[in-house]
C-alpha cells in the first residue's frame, strides 16, 4: 500500500506539469500531418471510403515520421510512425487492387448504381450476384413468357426496353427498366414447387434483361443469407409496385373504383366471380403478396 502511494505521489504530486512552455511552434510538416489526420478521419465506408481514409492517414504518418527524423531527432517516434505509414500503404494497395479487379458489363453497372448501391450493397457481394446471372436480349414483339405455357424456372430483371403484360389478350400494365419481369410468379412458388405463367409478357421494344436460374439462385440464397434478404426486399417492393400499377384499372360491381389498400377490398372481390381476367390476375398477385 505504501509503495502504491509513493508511485502515485511521484506521478502526480512531484511531476513537473509544463512549468515552461516551448516558445517556438513546431514546423510546417507537423501541422500538415495533423491536418491530414483530421481530414482522413472524415472518410466514409465502402471501398472508395477506405481508399480515402488510408491514403490520407498514410500521408499523415509519413509526415510525422519525417518530422520526428528532421525536427526532434527521436528514433522511437520515427520508427512507430514509419511502420504505421507502411501499414496504411499496404492496405491502400490491397483495396485498390480489389476495386480494380472488380469490373462489370454496362448492364450490371447500371443495375448496381440504380438498385443495389442505394441499398448499401458491397461491391464484392454484387459481384457474387452478377456472376450467378446472364444477360439476355429479347427482340421486339417476342415473348418472354406465354400464359399457361412457360414454366416458372427463373427470375429476371429488365435493364432496358419495355415489356407489355397481358392476360387473355387484355392489357394489364407495363414493365419498365429495373423492374422484375416475374416477381409475382417467383414469389407464388416454394423452392420445391413448379408452375406456369398466368400472364403473357411481350417485348414492345428491343429489350435486355438480367436473368437468374431458379435452382442456382436458391443455392445462392442458402449460401449467403444477406443476398437472400436483399432479394426478398427487392421482390416484395416490386410486387407492391405492380399492385399499385393495377390499382387504377380495377373495378367491381357498378363500376366503382376501389383502392387496393382498403382492407375489405379482397373480401369484396371474392364475393363475386371476377368480371374480367384483369381482376382475376389482380387477386392472384394479391394472394402472392399476402404470403
């Protein structure tokens, strides 16, 4: 106990606390290093944010190493800061190599910047998603799927062009770029189930879309839980957009317009036989959404 009190007395009571301040300021190199540290710690996340942080911190450590060598001639301070500079430099090179090695085709670049990047999806994760897909061209007036004939064995996202959706020859809605072509059909089936399209999807212009095979995508979901949740959010949002696209076209009984957001709408629609294929398809999508 006495020994501890002696150490405390030497550290606090008898230690000189800046009895004489240094009159001259440190050199410009020291202040430049401090500025680089302040600006460097303002970097964000992601690959480019890490490049920003490690580049400025590396320069800051290099400046302090030079300051320790030239101005104060302290070997220990120089050694520590030079080692930290080397570490930052190695991290910068490693991250720059990762960013450089990840390149995408134009369709995937557009898809990432429009859909996945706003959700904060890391580039390596998107690379895994992209490698599991293929880019397909669909010519004008060619069908992506035919009602009652085409099996549901893939999930596709439109990148360019416009798709017309019809049922029994009656127009339902359009599918525009960065919308899924078959999200209701995909969501209506379990992984072990099979089914066919209840609508016809026809290209109104030359289209290009990114497609994932059903089995391959489910294997990806099983391996990466984050990707599974990401697609669940995207598919659910896409189905909701399609429901609202149909909202202005749904009428029941005496041509009254019902909002699909009303909780009693589905019960009203189920009390009578659908008056048109449009209403029948709407009910199918609503059931998929309720799942």
